[in-house]
């Protein structure tokens, strides 16, 4: 007879992620997927080419005004991204204007 309590889906997923061999890449992918939700539609429309270099998330914007705006809020954005995946994935947010 089994006396274990059933696990919630989020608890089971967290246990899976903890054992998954490529969890860093998976969590980085989760951060990229949540970018628009976290930063909002205005910033999401202005950013493109999001990618990780190690634990640095780089986003490319089309002009210097948006680069300055996002750069000024980079610590807040990084914290919200990390909070959205319950893990410190983004150590730094780098903003590049091209």
C-alpha cells in the first residue's frame, strides 16, 4: 500500500528540472520564451535577436533611445526574468543598438 501524497505538477516539473542534464539551456529557453510577457509589448516590439552568451542575456534594439531605456532598467528586467523561471539564469542584461 502506497502512502505517498500525490505531487503537484509544478513540484514534479521542478524535480525533473533539477535532474535534467541540460537544465541551464532549458531555463535559458524559458527566459527567452517569457521575454515579451515580462518586458511588455512596447519593449518586446523594439527588441530582436535575443541570445545568451554564458549567463549574459543580450538583446538588440534598432535605436539608441530604446537602448538607453532598456539599459536603465536592465537590473529590474533581469530580476523579473529570473523570478519568472524561479532561478537565477540571467546574471546580466546587455543591450546593443544596431
